């Protein structure tokens, strides 16, 4: 029993405005992009004849296809790095730290930057990466290099360094959750039955945390695919991902072509999520 | 062969080093920016610091005309406030509706969560296209507000679902059994008990909207919000004023999220102690 009867009409009245808002500000605009991408002339009008001419144009330009490949490659690279680092951190926080207070403090230090501005965090990386930046100063002082490395700012390496610091949390968070849900008795039982610690991890802990890993990987994949600000700020105008391409084409007034890029980006994101969900039934997450 | 105890300790130390190393890596740029924002008037955007001063903060307040950040700051604050209030109201409504398990609540759940999954830049892009066809002008208080709420609402919604999940239903039942109407029970029993969660949702909504950039990019008209103004600075020579601004906004976000977490934790502890 609660303050609302089961299937009460009031529930529809409460859910209605939210549904309408999501439909008008999220679903309709997204579907509209698909429609615009099929417009065959540059004039912005719903009277446009429909066709796939802009899609054909995209795939005939190797430079554009390369941007698509670069974007997917960057996402896969980030998934690999944040997956490994994130699992290690999650395992430490959820299993190895015994004092609840210490665990909470470390966990908060880990998640709080997520709630601050990503843009500001990107700016904060710039003094680190430049020729006179902190990393180069440190490398010079330690005599690892004898000349400043120019490759950090305006490069893939710099973008990757910054993105790892932004997105590792997304990979680790769901793993922390699944690790905390594994009953201690399960591991103890395996140890009693003389399984080696490595075997316990491999046969029990890892399979049980798989849903968390997959959700984390989905979050990292979606965020890196859609990230354009890091590339813009750290990569300068030398590097572009699909998001940057949408902006460039929008600013030059090629709206249907910009929509084609947007649709391809969304299609890649959906395909990636579909593949990842094949790995594991995420709906089982939360079940013991 | 080394004993299992030693091996476990080695794993613990290695993972602990990884975690602490990552935390340093994650916080170092933010703290460096904070430190460099206090550099002297001759200081630049990197080390070494030239003296310590509040020069760049004063500069922020002084600058007029094009680089004046105060109007965008006011817009961002107003927008974040509107988003936080709307998020709180909608999140409670949506979570209450979910508790009644209405027909289609499964689809409704995914519809709301779609707001987190959808790429922000493209949602804004879609809004810019559709409003162009419909002849609606872009503005921070209308179109930007619409797409920000799509982003902030799911977080409030999930927070409220979690709060209702550990909520002691017997207190509501007691109210209803004693003859209070459902509305009175909600107003006098349910709402006061979940209030910390509601305020938490509002604060999350505030900081998420205040810092949001990708969704604002295409959806905001000529009157820009703070993140857009900051972004426009990227193409110019960086100045420590940007660090001062970054430090200020980070402090605002940290205060909002810190209070939200404190509230939610405090209420969790109270709920646990009232249980037998």
C-alpha cells in the first residue's frame, strides 16, 4: 500500500508531463535529424525531395570516412585503458579497503570531479601538456628527455591523457556496485574447496562482475564517441572526431550533410551498445 | 613459493598505488588551475608562478564589454536554478508514478533514462533544426532549458527511485490506516521523509545544468551561457582570468554536490536508525 493505488489514474497524470517533455525535447528532435539527413538540396525546407545522396557523398570522401574510423578507434582505445585501470580501482575500493570511512573518502575523491565542469577540467589540462608545461618540466628535471616533448598538446596523446582522467570513473562505478553485491560467503566457499585465489577471481568474481564491466564500457563508449570538446581544446583544429565534423558542417551551413554525420554517429553508438549488450543480459544486474 | 598472505598483500599494495596514483592524476590539473589562478599580475598560464595575488579575480570583476562574464554567469545561474526546481518536481512525480506501477511504466523508465544516453551535442543539434523549421527562436531560457532538463531529470529520477526503494512503507500505511486521505498522507508523511532526497535531486540538477556545455552548444541563441563563453576563449590566447573563472565555477559545483551528498547520507542514516 502506498499513497498511490496500483495503476491509479493519478499515476498517468504524474508521468504525463515528463513523457511529453522527453518526447518533445529528446525523441522528436532526434528523429527530425534523420529526416533532415535525407534532404537532397542545401535549402532548408521540409519540401525537400528525399534521397540518400548525402550518405553516398560521405562514403566517397576518404577524409570523412577516416574521421569515422578515428572516432571509433579512439573510443576502443579509451574502453581498453579505462576498463583495465577502472577495474583495478574498483577492486581496490570494493574489496581491498576494509575501513568503511576510508572507502567512502576514497570513493568520493574518485567520483566528485564528475560533477564539476568537463570544460573547466579540459582547460585545467592545458598547463600540463604544453612545451613549458608541468609534464615536460618534470621529464626534463628527471632527465628522462633532454628536449621538451611537443607531442602532448595538439595531439592524440594529449587528448587520450585528458579523456582517461575524465572517463575512468564511468568504467569503474558500475564494477564497484557489482563487486559489493557478491556475497563474501561465495568466495569463502570457493577457498574452502581449495580453489587458488586466481582461480576464484577467474571463475567466480569476474563472471559475477561482468554486467558491471559491460555497463561501464557502454558509458565510456558513448561518452568518447560523442566527445568533441576535448578534441577541440587540446587537439586544436588539427584533429577532428565526428562531433567536430557536425559543428564544422553546421557552421558552413551544410545542414543536411551535418545531419548525415549526426545520424552516422548515432548509428555507431546504437550498434556499439547492441554489441556490448549481447555479451551479457544487463537486466540481471542487481539480482544476487 | 610465496605464501598466499604475502601475495594478497602485494595485490593490495599494487592496486592501492594504482588508485592513489589515479586520484592524483585526476585532481592534479584541477588543483594546479586553482593554484595558478592566484599568480601575480605578470604571471602566465603555466609555471613558474610569479608571486601570489588576487589580481586575476579582480580582473574578472573589472572587465567590461566583450569579455564581460557577468551576464553569462547570471544566465547560467538562473538556468541552473530553473532546472534544479523543475528536476525536483518532475523527479518526485515520475518516481511516485513508477511506484504505482502503471501500464507502460517499463517503457517510461527507459524513456527517461534515454536522456542520459543520448549524445548531448546531437540533442542540441536536433532542437536547433526542429525549431528552425517551426520558426521558434533559440534562447537560453526556452530551448536550452528544454534540453538541459532532459539531461538533469534522469539523475533526479534515479535518486528518487533509490530514496523510495529504502523508504519505510509502513509509515505511509500507518497514516492511511489511521484515516488520513492519500493526499494528506503524501503531504504530511511521505514528502517530509523523502525531502532530503528531493533537495539532493535539485542540487544535482543545479550543478549538471550549470556546467552543461554540449547540450547548450547548438540550442542557445545569441545570449550565451557561461560554458559557451568559456569555450569561445579557447581560440584566443589563454589568460589566468580563465583559471580564476574555472576555479570559481568549480567551487560552486563542489558546494552543490557536497551538500547533496551530505543530505542523502544523513537521510540514509536516519532511515536506518528508525527501523527496528
